[in-house]
């Protein structure tokens, strides 16, 4: 197993206040979930069928701060820790918040349309169950399409990773494994990651997968694509940042009379 634990830090720029705030909020939300037997998944997770009907839209926001277990939380927060601060340092605090929120919404839209309904089997609608609804799933033949709640920050974090790929492709990502620590280019790590998501997401485009839940591959893909597009705007801000730093270093050297 390989895990990213750090990267080349941007010098100067905005303080990554919200990158760390989002980590804290996700952790606090998870501990709050643990105080309930059902972890509030049905109450605050985004259920595609309800969103399509125009109901419970607030769950598109609340679901971004919820997780299904310890490993889900730790994995997401680790990626947010590694990749978010450089983005916020360049684009600014409020723009980063807007970018993060929009990335999460785009990711949810991709999951709802592509991952849930594009290949859903509508023939089971008369005999299916709803995990969070009035039709219990014990003994039922299949789960109704769009009835499985989605939780997690990975869609928004995928947007962060997409922007990072465009803005910092040469940055070195510090990895840890059973063989020790080493560094690889961000382009290599993120390129491999999105290819894995795409192949897994394509393989999951079946009626059985749509009714079984599991990893929201298309939320990851949708968020990442949004992040890549946003990253091109971020590159211009990165260029300005680098020019300011270069000018500041040049001025600090002074001159000779």
C-alpha cells in the first residue's frame, strides 16, 4: 500500500485557513456521527432519488462532511491535508471555499446521473427496497436505483487533486510504504490515480453496480474533471505569485552604488 503524506510547499501566498478548517470540520462531524446508532447516514447523506425529486437538497452540502467509517475519514483527510493547502495559498481563501463547494456539487451531480441513473435497471422498481425509506431491505430482491445515500468529502477533494495536477504537475509528492519513504512527481501520482478511478468507474457502469452502492467512482471523476478545468484559471494566479516572489527576492538583494 502507498500513501501520500506530504508535498513541496508553496512559499508565501495566502494562509491555508480553510484547508485546515475543512479537515477539522470533517473530523468533528464524524465524531458527532458516532454518537448515533445509524451515524445519521439516512438523515444527512445525499440520496439521489430525493435530489432528483427536488427534495432534501441541503444534503448535497451536509453529505460532504460525513463519512462511512474510520478508514473513509482518514483516507480523505490525508489527501485533503496533502493537496489543498497549496491550492488555497495561490487562489486565496474565499475563492478556495467556493471552488471546494462547487467541486463537491459537480461531483455529486456526476454520481447521481452517471453513477446511479445512467445504467439503472428500472424493471425492478415494483419489487425493490429503499434502505432509508419505508420499504425495508431485509429479504428484498434488489435495492431501488438512487435510494442509497452517498457520504464523503472525496468528490470535493478530487476537485482539489484535479486543480493540483494542472497547477503543480512537477511538485514532488512524498509517499510512504512498507519499503520506506520516497518522492514521485505529482503528474505521475495523480495521473495513475485518475486512470484507476476511470477504469473502476467504467467497470461499475452496470445495473447491478448502480443498485449496490460502494465507491462513488463517478463522483471522483466528475470532481477531478471540474478541478482540472478550474486549475487552468489557477495557473495564471500561480504565475503572478511566482513573479511577485521573484521580484521580492531580487529587491531584497539590494544594489551597489
